[in-house]
C-alpha cells in the first residue's frame, strides 16, 4: 500500500499521517490517523525501535521481530488495514512485503465513569455505564468475575458498522433467548444506527406498541442482576445504556433499590409504584367522567365543594382537563430541554405562577390542579423512564374516552390496554408474565419482594438452565427457640 | 376434514384456563336480571330451582367431558361429522356455529340495552356496539391464548363485585324465604327452565377442548368453574329473595343492578353505574369466546381462515344489533334464544353422549369380531 492508495481508501482524509523511515535497502512507512491513534506510541516506541534496525536487511520479518508484535496483527489486504486504522490502529508497511502490521493503540477520547443520573438509587453502587463499549465491558467483567460470562461480538450496520456485544452467563441462560437476539441483530439490514435505544426499536417484538419490550439501563448492578437471573445483555458501542431481554411489564416497575432495602420496605415501594401508575392513569379521566356524565355518583357534600370550585370555569370538564394536562406536558418537555439552572426557574414559574394564575383567571378548578399534579407526579415514580413516558401518553386517549363515554369509556380503555398488553411478547415470551400465564411462585419477586432467603429459585420466565440459585434448606435454616 | 386435530403447542391453553373460560362464558348479562324470570315460576323457592339447575349443569358438563374424552383431540364439529356422516354432520355443525354467533349477538345487544336504560339513554346503539366489537376483534386476533388471558383478567377483576351484596344483606328479611319448598315439582322444573338463559355458556367446552394442554385436569377445572358460577347464582338469588318482596321482585327487571344501588361509600354513590361499566369486562369474554367458537366452526367445516371468518362475522353481528331496536324485540329474541339454548346446551349433549358411546361400542364389537375372524 502506498501513500496514494491509502489516501484514496480513506477518502482523502486530512488527518492521515505518514511517517517515512528510509534505510538504504528498504523503506518502512507508518500510517495512522492523527485524530484516532495514540501518536506517542509512534514517536516514543515505534520509530526509535525501527531506527535500530540493522542496515543490511529490512524485511517485514525483521520489522515484526523488532517491534515484538503478535502475528494476529498481520494484515494482508488494504481494506483490512484501513478498517483497522479507523479503529485506532497504526499501520506499519514495509515496501514489497506481502503483509503489513496493524498495531493497536488506545487514544480515543471518552467520558470518565460517573454516577448514574437517569436511574439513581439511594443505596447501592453509584456507578454508571459510559459511551465506550470496552469500558462498559470492563465494568461488567470487574464486578462479575466468573469464567461463565460469555461475550459475543456482533456487528450491525451495512454502511457504518457498529460494534455490538451480547453478554450472557452460558451456564444459566436459555440458548433460545440468545439465538433470538443474535438472529435479530444479524438479520438487521439498516445502513447504520447510533444507540442502544435505536437498536431496541429495531429488534423489538412489536415496534408499533407504546410499551417497551426490552429493558434499558445505565446501571451495571441491574445488568449483573439480570445476567445472573438468565437475561441476555446487549451492549452497543457509543451508548451508555445496556439492553436487557427478555423482560416483562412488571420488571419495569422494579428498581435495583428493591434488593438493597429490607424486604418489607421494598415490597411497600413496589406496591406503591403500581398504585401510582394506576392513579396516574385514572385520576384525570375519572374527574372528567364523573363531572361530565355521572355527577349523581358524587355525594351531596362533595358535589357542593366541587361545584363551587368549578362555578367560574367556562369550559366543559374535558376541555378543562386537556388544557391542564397539556400545560403539564409542556412544562415537562421544557424542563427536559432547558439547561439545569434555567429548568428549575421554569419549574417554579410553571408550577406556582401558572398554577395560581390559571385558577384565579377562572380557567380551571382548584381540584383539577390537584388531580393533574398528582397524576403527573405519580407517572414520575416509575423506576424506568420509558414506562413513565408511556403512561403519560396513554393518559390522553383515556381522558378523551372518559369525555366521550364516561365510566364506560374508561373501562373500554382499560379493556383495550389489557388486550394490547396480553398480545405483547418480549423476545417471543409473554410480556404479562407472571400475571398471565399465572405463575404464583414468581410473584415472590414480582408484585412483592419476598425476603432474599425465599428467592431461592431463578425467575422462571427466563427459563434458566440452572433453576436454583441456592439450596433452600440452607437459605432458610432456622433454629428452634430453645437451642 | 379431520375429526381429530393437532394444535401447535404455542397455541394451547392450560386446563385451569378452560375452567375460567367456561365460568366467564356462563356469567354474562343473564345474571343482571334472571331473578324475576325464575321467581315468576318458583316463587320464594326460586333459589332451590337455581340449585337444581346448577346440578343439572354439572351433570351435562360431565356428559360433555366424557363425550370429548372418547376422542383424542376432537371438537363438536369433528364429532358430529364422525357420528352423523358428512352431510348431516356438517349441517348440524353449521347450526351450532350459528347458535354461537347468535349468542354473541344477543349478549352484545342486551348489554347495550342495559347501558342505554341505566346510564346513557341518548347513546346511539351503533357507537357502543362498534366499540365493543372493536375490543372483541382486537383480542380475538391475538388468538385463543390472548382470549383466555383476557378472560382470566376479567374474571379476576370482576369477581369482587359479589362482595357488594353485603350492603343489601343488611336489610335482609330472612322470613321471606319461608316456608321452604312450598312449590310443586312442575313449578320448580319451570323455574329451572328459566335458568337456561343465564347458565348456558358451558357448551363452548365443545370447541375449546382440542386447545387444552393437560386434559386429565380438564374435568376438575371445568367443574370448578361451573361450581363457582352456580354458587354466585344461588347467592345472588337468595340475596334478592330476602331483599325484595315477591311483589317487588316481579316488577324489577334488572334485580341485580337494583341490589347494587344499595352500595354506599362516603365518596361514592350510585354504585350501579360503576358496576354496569365494569360489566363490560364481564360480557366481553362472552362475545369473544362465542365469536371465536363460531368462526372455528366455519374453519373446521369449510376450511375458511379464522381471521377472515371473524372479519366476516362481525359486520353481520353489527347489523343485527342495529336492527333490534325495541326492548320488546330483544326480549322476544332472548326468549327464543333461551329455548334454542335449552336444546343446544342441555338436551343435545346428552343425545350426543349416548350416540358417541353407542357408536364406540359398536366399533369395538366390530373390531373385536374382525380380530376373531382373522385366521392364524
């Protein structure tokens, strides 16, 4: 490969650097991309070593011996050499030789490891994944020192290949799940993709559904917990979020916190989350339905205060509720886009100023403000950002249905939701497990979080090869009171 | 057409779900107002008629499971062809499929009638019918597993509605029940006949049978489902009898809904409105299972695809629902349906049971005879 060829293959890039080392009977060229490769290796190690080469023979064998690189670094084709170079390598070429050497180097820029921000917990490890695939793999390897951890490298993207790593514990995972993941990634026929969130949408079971069917986490402890249960983890270069599958709807309401807290607290939190989700879905629609159609259902005293609160409001309940819900969504979206400091100001402006003013202006009732705020707050309780967003969106059709058909509409909405969820699968496995198909033994780590000693079986949903995590008798060893 | 069918394991359902399906299909709109019909015949002993009708149901279901067990994996459409031959079997199969289809239509229309009477007098029939049919088709398109799952959810989500009978029980007049057994046998029997409309639904067992995984547990689970239905009917009947006087009961069309009016919470009155809305969850499995069973019939008999058949059935149901305008028409059709149901679900299974056993015996004798004739 000569200079022109290299330039041509690399689309005439400006950061291609070529170092010449000319000896009387042989010429050595070093090609590397100055933006990617570590230049200090070139100037502190490679060039001094090459200058020490004896004068009489400069062949590729001598260069290889002198540099002391492994034979796996041999490169025979130009295409291969170029692809190594765009993965940080330094390419050493000896004129007239059959192959060249691609010497790997680190040198890419990356963020340092930080504490998780999207999924923060109070107790437990405060470490999050970063954008670099190798660092993420290193984190998992470090906190999971087992030889059973199997790591499969895949590449997806026809135009710009992106490295993907599939991780699982080969003595626990159900091979069928791995096959599904591998097949879906390999059959992917897109030019390129950026992030694990996008990959998740490509390989998900039902792209049209609102509900996420692959878990997405930035917490290594969550990934490790999933791997130990028999899940498959998918890591993507350039994404700090790891995908975990298969998964169930219930798992989106579980937080790693649940295992760090004692079981009663964890159970309490889990039940509260479910309650919050139902509240978030139901509160505003119920308000709309009762005030539009079924005010006879409200006892007289309560109806009086409701009527007083609504006496100045010129809109029907449906419009009133939609107005408030949209304002809340505007505030949320604005808060997510603005820089942190301004975001807080917007929160105060939105929450207090608009909230106060809108009631005084007679646009909505006080009670609706309470209801909408409660509903929005509840939707943020979800430990997974994705499911929280889903629930916020579902609220709107629910409110519309409540406005059209009252209580009937709410029930119809819930009915549709139930059918829809029942039809979903995650990597081909039922999404509503363990609710349907009913497996009571898995409720122990579903709705509730039973004491750790009673969680001696792995989650059956993942169909693990080893069903038991530990021996039950040892886990629940008890002494009699007189011993 | 194959008399027995092999079902893909990914399409099968567990035996306990068959119990849920049978129970859910039995409980429908009938439970909202069956008290008057039975009390009209059996007076304050109506609950005895309910119990007896329940026992009869258990017996019929037993006969049905035994009929089905005579075949490895057949449904009613296959069995009829086996017993009656191709032409008569197919004709009977079509009749059964139409019967299922009629059930779905009537349940849907009666429910819409209840909603219009109690909640939304001005709601046009076509709106609610369309919504319910959409929900039904969306679930059916997921396959029998999704239908079974939906049924499971709906039963779990609505069974607690029985508890609200605690409120009317506070005003119970237990002496209304006495003297016990004042009626004669004929009145009791006519009361039992009045239960037909409410307790049919178990005949879908004939269609779901090939889909059940562990068939050895089927009988127990289906009988449990029927038992739960019977307990609910008996309980509701007794509560109605002690709450209403006979005169009141005769004038009350939807007695169960009137009972729910007694429920009172500090933040909630008029509980029956919520109950009627939630009742959508109760009647949807009925409609889904019946439509599915009907479409299965056409698939089995003529080989049409299930998906297309469901899509073809729905507009017909929709149109029939719109054609039924007055309360009177619905009532008449319900009476007719009750009579058809009596023969289709109570009498015919017994006949079929006898025929299947007789044919099997004859076959066995024939085979035994041929075995003996084979020269050694």
